[in-house]
């Protein structure tokens, strides 16, 4: 079964803890990223995702004057690079997080999103976040049981 290593791009997108949300949005747009890690003193202290921007900023706050640390998710949920795709799907569902921060030997190796792990149809068919997490968890269970064609 595939491990998370297979789904990492090798690029970690990050912004400084002094950055504004707009800086993260600019990274999303220029790199087609869905998440940015927030860095302070050489360590990652949180994550800001496109979903965070949609839910916490759009129509509520000015991204040019809102610090990224105000809307980031923290603490980071880190998982080992050798975690299976199935287990990662189950963890995404349990933690209700669309992104997992992947570690290798104690160092951040990258970020994996729900979009990296499940078929696009599953995401587009989900009308709410809760529905998505249920589908992703069920998908992980099916993978564990060997019940997903082509996996």
C-alpha cells in the first residue's frame, strides 16, 4: 500500500510569522498550493490553508492587514512519512483537517492534502466539510479492507 512519501511534492511553502494573510494567498496563487506553513525562528508553528482563508477572512477581514498567525491552525498535526494512505485518510477524518504535515526523522518533509489522497469526485460530491470527512474516513476504511478498485 502507498505511503505518504509518494504524495509529497518536495516543496514546502511557508511564510514568516510576521506575514499577513495576503502573503500566504500570494504563495497559494503563484505555486498552486493549498497550504502554507507558518515559520517562527526556524520552526513551523502552524498552517494556513485556502479553506482557512475562505472561512476566516473572506468578507470578514482584510487579508493585507490580518497577520497569518491570527488565523492559522495550530498546533500542527504531524504524521510519519511512512504512514499509509489509508491511515492518513482515517486521520484526516478523525482530526477534521484537510492537510497533514508529514515528518521524516523528526524533520518536516512536506504537507499532504485531502486532494492528494482521494478521488476528485469524492471532494466535489461533498456539500459540507462534515460530509467530506465522513467520505474520506470511509474511503480509508475501504482501502484498509482492500475494497477500493485500482488501489
